[in-house]
């Protein structure tokens, strides 16, 4: 149906009034944002003319001046009446667009990768009304002063570096570090058939990202409160770059991924469960508590190593045996060991899914992506992955607050070191590993302010050779105590707890005494989770389309984590201090991350008498003062 120019305007104004009312009902301004107001308390350190470039209309979100903003609702539709001078100009420009097309570029400021119109507000309004995707603009980039405390500005500076290298400005992220991750992926990207004069980054943007975005938006991705870039990075984390697949398969994968992306965007509710419900009761089950359980469960445990040669795997195997004994015939458990720790794990886990299990536990963070992919394809199986906190709607997470026992072992290390150099063998700098190192360092500093923690990375989940190389590097650096030295596999503690690495004293460049180690009791986790599934209690909410995300992050108070130490080698007074601090942690009277805490660069990270939040610990990416990476 052809509309008159007045009808076009009245329809556009109707859209404006609807948008204005929607925002006003939420107590928000219904007008366009003005860059003048946004920059009121912001220091701009540079203005860069980027020339004339094509930009997506959806990235134009406001006008430069406050006065112009009052003529438009937030969706850029006109608010003023038709019979005003503004209305007449809008209609005349609309007529020109319908007959000739709007050609003259607009002029905009770019700030934090959003665009604000300096000249051409009515042109933008008309183009948005007719759902034009992109238009040309003369762009001036405004660069704010770097602010360590402002996440948005920190992300923008990452974007500036990414944009400088790639020339891509159509992709954006809402999480710090995402641009760096994508840049590393693109550094290795070598598309087939790329002509000599072609730019691989532009090829990626045109043939891969923009194609993904088109399909993603068609599948309803625009309804999620995350950027398309966030969704794209999550996709390639699971499936890799979509280079050699057709649009049909890509659309199917995106369609299946949408529920996962909902949880990734925190769309409904997240719960970090830091202790078992009714923790004051004895968590170990009794026969009477199981009488009313009606179901039978078939449960699989997936291990990256063999229980005979991996302390981590053996500790989980003890947990499997524990729940099998507790639940008797109500559950049937199997385990699969030596599952590949590369992309082949997906195929192995998928083959296990075909055996009709009700519950599958993947017991290593390495398996997270493969677990999520399988959970998408097998919605009738309940999946749990043992890894640090990461919200997903179709996969439960369970892990322990390892920083608590690490703090206690740090006290022992700080008390016994003679050189004040303490070594720490670590896998890779994930938040869980970093928080454990920091807590260990804080424990050592508590009793020995002169101690330093030397960290050596293995960059492997478990490799005896890499661990031994890291040990040697720390010993050569002068450490006389080292955390996580591999111990004798036949040692009694390995059979009792699955511990294969310990805090160890060094003399004459050789390990001498095994001092202490954090220990796990995974059976407590597995009992709680399986009982909740059997009784249809809160854990089942994860899998019933409620988008209630429950992540089990228990500590010493739950009994899942503890510390083992050799009393013969630890002075009595140090033992007393460790036990005292352990009781205080259990009773929530002390927290290892109590401020003031400074990082390596001298920045105050946790204020005096404040305690680091769960989010700060779960996303920790900095080291405390006194930690050195060698």
C-alpha cells in the first residue's frame, strides 16, 4: 500500500510516541541521547578525523546537541507535530529520498564505538524509518582519557588496538579481553583462495562475520542483551570459525545456541551457591533419607587421565565410588578414562551420550566446550562440568573455592621458608589459578612479610615432564619451598585423597619433605547433585527451561575442600595458627581476600577492611604484591 508523505510522517511520529512512552514508563528519558550531556564530565584527549566511511544505522544512537535531541524519540523517529516547520522539512526530505535517494553523507562524532549526529539528524531519521542498513558519514573519533576503573573505556581501548590492526569496526564486545581473543584467532586465520592483494581481515569481516551476523539476527539474536560480537565469539569457542559450512548448518547451530547465549547474557537469574543447603546438617546421606527416592539414574563420569596415574582423576574416582556406595541400586555409575584433551573429546563424549545416560559429569575444565556442544544436542541428559564459574543454561558447574586451603598452605610456606623465596607451579593464568596464587601469597605474607612467591607456568593441564621442568626452574631461582611438586605415586596420601602434588621443602636443590596440600572430597558434591536430581529439587531447575543458573562453588565449610599437613614437619605454633584460621574461615569470621590488598603495580584492589566480592574473585586477572612470574 502506497502512503502519502503525510501518512509516512504520521506513522513515523506514532512510532516515536510509542518509544517515548515506553521509556517514560520505566522512569527513563524518552528523548535521543545527546553527546554534549554524555561528555559533560569526560576528558577527551584526542580528536581524529577518520574520513568518510559507511556505518551501520543501528550504531547511530544520538545527536550531538541537547536542543536537537528534543525533536526525536530514542528510536530517532520525529516527535514534533506534522504542521511544524520541522515536520515540513522532514516530509520534503522524505520525498527526496523516495524519488532520488539521499546521497549527501552525514557528519558524526564516534564515541566508544557509537555515533552521534552533528549534521543530518533528519536524514538519519528517514533512513531508519525505511530500515536502511547503512549509510556514509564523515566521522570524527573522540578518544577519552584512559580510566582503569571504567570498564566501558577499557573495552574501547581494546577496540582501538583491534581496529588499528584489522581496520574492522563492525564488531564489538561487552566483555574485557574479547578483542584480544579474536585478534589471536585472526592472526592464525589464513583463508583459502585469498588473492595476493586482498586483506584477510576484510575477507573475514565480509565473508564470515557479516554472514554470521545476518543469520544470527534472522534467528532472533537481536532479542538478546548481548552484542552480536559476544555471540560470535561464543560460537567460535565451541565450533571454531564458520569457514567451511553452509548457511543451513550455520543457522541450525545458531538456533541451538540461542538458549546457551541467553544464559551467557545473564538474561534471567544466576545463583552462585557457595555452600550446601542445610549445611548445618550432616551432608553424608543416611539410609532413611533415601527411602522416598523413586528413580534410578544411569551416570557417567568422564576423566581426562587414568585414576592410577593422575591425582586429580583419582580424587574424582573416589567420589564416584562414594556415591555408588551411598545410593546402592538407585544409581548405576560408569567411568571413561583417558578421554582426549583436545577437540577430539567432543566425538568421544558424544559417543558416550549415545549410551543413554541420565547424568554425565565431565571432570575437567578442558571438557567445557565439548560438554556444552553435547548438551545442546542431547537435551534429555543432565550435564555437569567441573570447572571454575561459567554460566550456561544447559550445563551445571561445580568447583571449590580453592583459594581457601591455598591460603592455609601459604601460611605454612611463609613460616618455614628460610630464603623468603617460595615457588609455585601453576598450569595457566585462569581466574581460579590466579586467585589461588594470590591467596597463597597472602597467607605467606601474613606470617612472613618478606616472602616472595615465584610462579612458573606449565601451560598444560597435567604433564609430569612440564611439572618437573617448572620445579627445576624454581629451584634454580632459589626457592627453598615449592607448592605443587609431584610426589611419589605410591605414597599413602595419594591412595587416601588422590593428592599427587604437595608443598615441599627443598635442600641442596632436591625435594626433602612433603609438608602440606589442599585435598578434595568430590563425593560430597556428587551426592548432593545426584540426590537433588532424584528428588526433583532445586538442581533440576537448571534443566527445566527456567534459566535459573546454579553454580556450585563450595569451600572448606562444606567439607568438599580441606588441608592435609604433616604434623611431624610443621611446628606446633604454626599448626595452631593454621587450625585457628581454618575455623575462622569456616565460621565466616575471616576471609583470605580482606583488604587492604595491593596488586604488583601498587594499585589498591581491595579497600581497607573490605572483602573482595565473588565476582572479583571469579574474574581475577591480577596478581597481589609479592608475586613474580619467572
